[in-house]
């Protein structure tokens, strides 16, 4: 099958499109790990590795050379970009875009979220803590928020509904709904509903999103 390696039980394979050599159902340290579940219309591209114990919703796209470890849940219509690395235990909502080269660990990501390229989610407050599993605290990015390329999110921070994090920022504390933050450490520079559309296509950026937080 075009170099596809199926190493464990996979549910829904018949309704998915597997485009080129990849590994599905990679085993974990748990001998009783749940099957890999693929929703209808899932696309997995060449050289991806997807472990047992994860669930990909309907229409999810998994990019070239990406890694999806066990315990991940990716909502319908979302995409995982090429070379992205999803450590165990992420929860990703519907219609969310994770761009290439991202690293997510213990993250909670809402619906309709934009995650730019090479964004890093960290979850260990004091690495390498020998009791890491007792105090793991992944970041949370709420619905309709946008996180620019190259951002680092520290353990436990919350990026609120409709917030915007500028490229290259380091988020060390939580961001309120609708705020715009930039810098290292990231600081508030305004509100999303007060931004200008430099191209003049809209009255303001995100005017098309009538459901977003003001």
C-alpha cells in the first residue's frame, strides 16, 4: 500500500486518504492502548507518523512528516501542518489550523483557532522535573484566537477568545479575550476591534468575524 506501515489497530481506515508512505497505529508503552481512530475524509500525507490512542475527526488533514503521538484529539475540519509535532494529550477543536513546524504539548486549543508556523506550546514549569506528570500545565488557546509565527507559550497561560498574539512573542502570562499582545515578554498594545485594515478591504481586521469577542 504505497509503503504504508500499519503497526496497530486503526478504525476508519477505509474512509481515509493515505497519500504516500507513512506509519499508522504506532505502538505506545501501554499494551492496552486504544486504536487509532480516523474520521471520514481524513487525509494523511507522506512520511507522517500517527500513534495509537489518538482520534482525528472528519476531514482532518495531517501534513507531510508530521508526528501525532498518543492521546491526541483533533476536531473535524482541522489541519496539522507539515513537520508539526503533537506530543501526547493535546485537545484541538474544530476548524483549527496548526501551521508547519509547530510543537504542542498538553495543549487545549479551541475552535476556529489560527496557530502560525513554528509556534511552541510548553507544559513543564520546572524542566526536567521528576514529577512532571503531577504538575503538567499546558497552554490553552480559546476559540477564534490567532497566534503568530514563532510564538512561545509558557505553561498554563490562557489566550482568550478572539485574542491576537504577534509573531515572535513569548507569552508569559494569560491574555484577555480580544486583546492584542506583542513582544518578549508579551505586552498589551491594544484591542483587536480597534485595529486598522491597512489594505482597506474591511472597516477593521476581523470584521468578518461577527461572533468574536470585542
